[in-house]
């Protein structure tokens, strides 16, 4: 009898404990759910314009996990894991309560008009893997508290109005999982942090279009997985560390519009075999263009414009079968005596070529008839500001894709060939400061003509 009574008491106690635990779980779950819901409502409260009515779904008739742009966890019911409101035409600011969404793994608010400062409270989001705030109107400095987002892999704050230096606190991110850092098109100042060289997982680094100064740190040579390095349009100076040209994983290298000087290494086409886009225009680079460039067979776009390059162009450029754009204007390049524009002949192998700009160099002699064999996709051809003489080859009318033909400031003579009338897409023909006959009126097409 006593044993039965004892067992009844034990059973009663266990039942009460279980009920208490269930009540605790329910209360904790409700509390967590309420925290996430209140944080979302705080975000909604900071939206001042919603032209597409996205926030209309954020109401009591739906569970907040069903609100547009909100994704919740399956394992942890009622916990928000993704906030995705990109390209929604939203205007407003980001409230500090966003830091209460502690299960967030992703935030994408790109391509809206979020204004004001980025709240420091985002640093509470230790589970956050990607943060995309690009293409907004955010101001102030980059929050140093982001260093506490220990799981962050992608940080994109490009195309805003952020100021100040790149915080040294972010070094802790670089030493963990960060593989993409986009801070381009802001108003950031200071130098490129040396600690970026310790971000061993970094694959993409874009710091272009800021106000950064100083040199490119040699420490970046340690980024052996880097495929994209963009530092264009800053105030960087000095020589590019030679080791940068040995990062064989590079696909995009953008150094344009700075104050960099020195020479491009002769072996660049061998050390950067995966290079597809190479931009170094608007600097003070000197020397001959490297012959080995043709070994980087995946090159699509090359920009060498407005530097101090000299010497000849070599005819092996035709090996770049993927080449789409080649920009050489504003240098002191020349064709070797008697070679009759062999480099142009070689470019006839580049069937994907869309734009070729050889303007403002020291090329001279007669244009070869092989110019007629350039890609039919060619839209832009500029040979202005050189010392090119003779007549225009009749075969230029074969370039049926041309929209712009820039010939001015040369020594061209004779008449513009009748075949040019076949260029139905041509919109711009500049031929001033030559000795060409003035009879373009007979073509009766809506060109922008500068005689």
C-alpha cells in the first residue's frame, strides 16, 4: 500500500515537472517569436515609402513567417533566418531592432533607398552569413561591430555614401570565413588595410571608386584564392607589387584610374592564365605591352588606355579568341616599320571583337585591306589621332555591325568608299582633320557626321 502511494506521488511530481517544462518551453518559444515579430514590425515602422505595397502583407492576418521577404527556420519554429527585400522600391532606414533577429543567416536589402546609418546592433547577429546592403543611400561609417558577425561570408555595402576608413576591427572576419568583400562606390578614405592579406578565404575584393590613397599592400599576395581584385578609381600610387601578378587564380584585375606607375611584367600572360578582364587605364604605366599577354587565352576585355606605353603591338594578339574589347587610346604605341599593321591583321581571328580603340597613338602608314576581315560584330572602331595615311579600304563596308567609326586627325586622303553606305547601323562617323573629299551627303543616312 505504501509502495503504491509512493509511486503515485512520484508520478504526480513528474507530471508537474513535465507540465512546468512544457509551459517553460511554450513561454520561451512565444517570447522568442514575439521578439522576432517585434523586430520585423520595427523594420516596417521605418519604411516611409513602399510603392509596390510589399509591407501590406506584414499584418496580423498572416503569421510573420509568411510575410513577403521573410523566411523562417524549419528546425526552430518562428525564428527568422532570412530577410530578403532586394529591388522592392523601399525608402526608409534600418532600425537597431534588426539586431534582435538573432537567428538571421542572410540579409538582402540591396537596390532600395535605405538611408541613414547602418546600426551597430547588426553586430549581434553571430549566425549571419551574408549581408547585402548594396545600391542604397546609406551614410556614416562602416560599423566596427560587424567583427562580431563571426559566421559572415559575404559583405556587400557597395554603391552607398559610406565614409571613413575601413575598420581594423573587421580583421577578425577576414581570419575566419569571409570570402567576398564589396565596398566599392562609396566615399571611403584611408589606405587599403594590410590585414586583408590575412583573409585567406577571400575570393572577391572590390574597393573601387572610393577615395583610398597610398600603395597597394604587398600583403595581398597571400590571397591565393583571389579571383577578383578591384581597386580602380581611387588615389592609389606607387608600383603594383610584382607578386600581385603571380596570383594565378585572378580572373578580374582592375587597377584603372589611379596614379600607379611602373611596367606590366613581361610574363603576365603566363602567371595569370585565368585572366578574363584586365583594366589598368588612366595611370602612368610605361614600357612595351607584354608579348605573353596572348597566352592568357581567356581574356575578354583589355584596357590600357591613357598611360605612357610605347613600342609596337605584336601580331600574336589574334590568339585571344575570346577578346571582346581592346582599348589602347592615349599612349605612344606604334607599328614597326614595314609591318603594315600586322597586329590589325591578327585581330581578324578575334571573331567576338566588339570594340577596338587605337586612337591617340603613333600609328602610321596605310590601313591594310585585311581591316575588312575584322569581326562582323565590331561596333566601335577608333583610329583617330594617329599618322595614318592613304585611302580608306573599300572593304570597310564589310563591318556591318559598326555603330561608330572614328577617323579624325589623321592623313587620310581620297573619297570615303561607297561601301560605307552598307553600314546600316552606323550612327557616328567622325572624319575631321583629314584630306578626305567632302561628299558624305550622298549617303542620306542619319549619321552624326563630323567632317
